[in-house]
């Protein structure tokens, strides 16, 4: 394995650990293990940083964004587990109310985590001034601490970078008027969901799995190539096969969709339908051989359509 391969593997592993942490916090399942997962992700980043060349700005930016994600998730875990705060707006999105720290944290348990979340988010803004995820991290931390003006500016910046981010839009609306910013925040109609607003090209796999007669869980992972996305989907279906699912029942239990994103171009979607005879996927016309350019940096999380999508695990 070359140094580049090892670096990419470490970055992707860190992102998969962040994804698992995020999913556990969202589901409320085994959230006590989240600090361990975040520590492991930080070790991956530290290993990469120790070998980073001075001119590798792209990897440095990925490290900065990843460390911001670690700090944001650590603060959220503290609010949920140690302070018993639900960390959500009333409409079900994932930001805190303004000044929740004062209400829930009389002993200051989250003060250091809040400072860390703000510090790493601002460092990531410097490292990558275009990333749409980082200002959301900053907005949540500042909102938690009670800094309304700072949170408003951060959420507005998140919307300027991604007008389709409904979490930033709802968070901004919760804080009230934002005319004091001196410039217009993009309207919701500025993004119709048909074109990718991201700066990189990537493949995204949506997975919906039935968890009850009326409920489905939903996850999404990004990949640097269509082939990697397809391999991941095939592994998902193989795990269903090994779990004893009847092929005829699979379409009622699992839904997979592939999206191909290219900056400023229409999003291409491929319905993924299990074949009756096997657990293979019929993705007729799947452009596996086409390069995705400019390529998504390995391990880089993507903020798309109001959802944070982490890099899929290497198969």
C-alpha cells in the first residue's frame, strides 16, 4: 500500500466512524459509545496529519472539516446524554434552541466542548472557505451558547453556500429576522433540488430499510466513484441474503437509490430494483466507467439537501 493509499484509507475510516456516531445520536441507540468512536476518528486524522506535506491544502481542509465534525458531534452527545437536552427544533430538525446551554448546563459541563466546536469550525472555515457543512456546525455551537448574532451570521452563510439546506433555513427562521446582515439570504426557491450545488462530483447511495410496518430508516453515503458505490450496495444486498431474507420479500424491506452528482449539473438518479432471481441490482445504463470530476476528496463529508452524508466504508 502506498502512502497515498494509506492516507485515503485513514480518511475514509474516520468518516465512517463519524457516520456511525451521527447515526447513533440520531437513533438514540448506544450513544454512550460515541465518545470512543470520535476518539478513534481523531486518531485517524492525527495519523494523517503527522505525514501531511505543507503543500497538500486539500487534505488539510479535509482534516479541518473532519475535526469540526468531531467537535460538533461531541457537543451534541454531551447535550443528549449528560444534559438530557433533546437538541432539536420543534419541527424535527437537528439544531439547538438559542441559549439552551444556560437552561440545561448549570454546571458548565459543555463549556469546553462548545469552545472546541466554535474553534474547530472557524479553523475549518479558514481551511476551506466554501464548505457548506462547517458554518452549520458553527451556527449550532453559537446558538447553543446563546450568541444569537453569531448564530444568525453562521446559518445565513450556510444558506448562501447551499440554499437547499432546510436545517440552516429553519434554524435561521427560529432566530427571527435577519435583515441586519445587510445582504439578502437566498430564498428557498433558489434551489429546486434538480442540480447538485456541491463543488465536487460524487456518487451517493440512499438506503431505506423497513423497521416496522409503518416506519423506514434512511441513510445516505457518498463515494468517490460509481464503482465503489455499486460495490457497497452489492455488499448491502449480500448481507440481506446472508440474513435469510427471501428474495421475493426484499423489495418490501429495502430500497436503494443511486445518485450521481456533478457540480452545477442535473443530478442523475438510478432506481435500484432487486432482481427476482438474485440479490443483484438492475442498474441498467449505470455509467461505472465514467470519471467523476472534480473528484470528491477521500473521506470528505458532504452536506446535501439538508443532510450530512459521510463517506462510505471501504469494502
